[in-house]
């Protein structure tokens, strides 16, 4: 009974921490940016006007990390990063923020959610550990590359397993980079297309579309290869 009570206590603490994160996002206006197109437009204008300052990129990455760590949707922030910073800096700050946030979510799930599961299920958790342990780095890398599981959900789910943080972090760094590059480039190209009625802008937008198509074929190829190896 004591283990079960500790499990409920850890689970309740996790809910409180996530709720506090959402409340902070509401108080700072981040939730409004994620939900309101007008607020996003204003945030984009402010970001683009301040990108020359050295601290704006790191602050954006920290905000991104907090959003991911508290399970808020980050796709809007990815597009904002690409539109505000351009391709190279956008990829840098989005990737940094996403990885920091993924590690924060993993830590919260491992320290609080995992303890709750152990309190609820005890030794019966062994079967779950064996399945997740067999998948390991390769399984997580595949899930990162393929747009199947939501990013934030996968962060917390991995924290509930016994996968080492090192494997988790490496799979996250490698697995999210292609998709991040595509979406950042796409956002940058769309902004260029709306700001410039020129052939170069059209080519950039077309290139972004080709990258999206290419990425979808790449993920299908990886899935087929893994199926062939497994068989």
C-alpha cells in the first residue's frame, strides 16, 4: 500500500508540475501565440525586428525548450523560428530548444512518472521494460524519424521506460534533425514568397515542397529497410 501511495503522490506531483508550466505559458502569453494567429503574427514581427541582438536566439531556444518540456505543441514555434531567423539560425535555435525540452520532459517522466508506474505495478512492470529495452536506441530513432507519434508524447513515453538518457538524447538529436530542417526551410521559404514576388522566392518555395516530399519518401524507405532487416 505504501508503494501505491508513493506512486499516486509522484503522479500527482507530475500533474502539478505540468499544470504549473501551462499556467506560466498562459501568464507569459505563450499559449496565446500558440492558439491565436494574430498573436503569432505580432510575435513574428517582434522576433524579426530583434534577431540582430545576440540574446534573442538563446531566449527563443529556452522558450521552445520550456514549451516542449511541459508538453505544449511546438510545431508553431518551429515555423516561427524558421520565419524569424532564416534557415541556418532557425535550425540551430529550434534544434537546441527541441533537444533541451525533450530532455526536460524525459527527466520529469523518469523521476515522477516512472516512480508512479513502479508504485502502481511493481514487478509486473518487468514485461514493459523488456519490450522497451529490446527496441532501445534503434526503435526510438525510427519513431523520431517517422511522423507517427507526437513529439511531446514520445518524450514522456520514453521517460517511462528504462532506456538510458544517453541513447534517448542521441536518438533525439539525430532523429529530429531532418524534419526540423524541412519545416524551418519551409517556413523561411513561405515568408520569402510572401515578401518577394520574384522568381527566386518561387524557387525557394518549390524547393521546400520538394524537401517535404523527399522527407516522406525517406521515412517510408527507412521503415521498409527496418522491416526487411527484422524479417
